[in-house]
């Protein structure tokens, strides 16, 4: 299918409405259209068909970013943000002040806890590291200022290629233009420049982290996974993990030196009692035994210091665990509640197959753990870091 709706212009933004199989298209001249796809029964079979292109609106300048949520289209141009009710064909501006440059905007669903069922919010980038927060009707509610908060040091990418290097020295405040905004995970807002990725938690006005990444061209997100296109043609895959989850993953992959380095680098997150759920004391002691005394002597000393500071699970949790019958298994929910799964009718652990065989060595137990992507949701705390899991080069 070929559409001539945007002939003579460059396509600058695309956005899917997956519920009705529509794709919205924005161009360098400010025109926004949509293309609807569907199926049509022909005889005994069916065929995929494309309906005629329809123009939605034409804004004042080049379209920078498009977003769609619950019947409303968000259009961010070089000078303003516009909200369109595509069903009623109504259009209105978000805020009164103009801007000049590439600034993104996105919807921010509110689908957790007490906010469940509330309409989404809008976030629109402004000059000087500022972001507007607006209602679903386009009314500006507040302005978030991140310039001073971005004086914090960047967190390193944890990769298998390079030794992580974290310099805790604070930097100067950053005045950044955010060219695009994306909703990430359950509570985060992501943006980037050519040289860095920034993640905010706008509901409490905090910088979750920022990290230096070279030659960024575009970023797509899926849950807590980032797919980054670089100017060289490389595509890198990043995962947003809390420090303890990063250590847990590295232990499963037997990356001993890297796991120890992350433990020492983010010991404030690894030593607290909550981290024992992901990184028990015996696993860290096993990690220490895997380090080489000839090449990792300094790292061993640092790890021993971390182990000496480890906080055990709180006494209430420990007593609760000890009271669970040997014929029951359990898992710990994120809220701290123990969910007990009864093994009725079983006579012994050998008959039912325990979660961890007591006779199995610690090394074999580590190999039994497998990474489940969904488990990483909801663990994006203040100590979150990136872990690069794969990278490949595009074919020409």
C-alpha cells in the first residue's frame, strides 16, 4: 500500500492505536493523518485491507511526537502541544506558553493502587529541563523542574564488556531539551538525548537515574526493557533493574567478578534487609568463594566488608518462615506478605519435590534459577541501574 497524503514532506512521527488497527502519521509540514487497517471476507477466506487515509489536523509546525490513549491523540510540534478528541473531532491546546524546538509529550496511564480507573495524565517537555504535568483535558496542573536534580552523578551501564565505573561526585545542574517522552514501567518517565538516557518518577518529582549512552538516535520501550538505536546502526537492549536484582541475575550467569563489583558499588542497596529476598547471605558467601585470591584480592576485601554489613530478614519475617510447615511451600509478595501453598496429602519433601533440594550444592542451586522477565516489574526503586543484556549490529 502506498499513500500520497504526505507527498513532499518527511514523516517525522508514527503512533499506533492497537485497539482499532489505526496508525497515526505526522510529517515535517505539521500534517497529521491516520490509516486504518482491517480484514474483509472474500468468498471462503479473508483478506487484509487498507481503508482510505484520513487527515486529522494540520498544526503550526513539524510534528515531533504523537501519542494515543483512550480516544485522544496527543500531538507535540516544534512550538506547542495539542490534544485531539478523534471521536468528536475536537481540538485544543495544552497550556498557553509556546516553545521553540524539539520537545516531546506522552500520556501517562494511572492504573495502579488508589489511582486505578483515573484518566491518564499528560507530560509535555519544556525548555530548561522542565516538564508540564497536565490533565486528560489538557489543563496544566504543575511544572516539574529537573535542572537542579540532574546535578546527581550518572549511574554506569552494567555490561560484560567493560568494568563498571561509578564516580559519586556530583556534577553541575543540567539544562536539557527532552526531544521525546516515553512511559516506562508502572511509574516512570523516560527521555534521552544523543549522549544520555534520563528516567524520572514524576509522581514524586524525583530523578530515578540518568546514564551516559553514546550516539543515541531513537529508543523504544517494552515494560522495563529499552531498545536503543545508535547512529552507527547498532541496536542495544537495556534492562532496568534494581541493584539487588542485577546482582541476582549476574549470579545466575556465574559472572562472579562483575556481581561482586556491583555489590560493592551499590552496597547501600544490597545490605538492607529487603535485599535478602533476592540476594541471600549464603549466595554472597558463595560469591566470595568464587573470586580468585590472585587477581581479585582487593575485590574480595571489599566484598567481605559488604557481607559484614548485611542485614538479615527482620525477625517477624524469620519467625513467620520458621512456622511454615515442611509440607508447605511459600513465596513472598512485594508487599511483604507470605503466600503459603499447602501440599496436602504429601508425606515428605522427596515425594513432592521441594523448591530447593537440601542435598544439592550451592553451585548447582544457582544454576537452577532462571530469569523471568515479568518478575522484574515493580522492583524499580531508587537504586535502579541498567544492565545491558544484548547488542547486535543491523544488516545493511
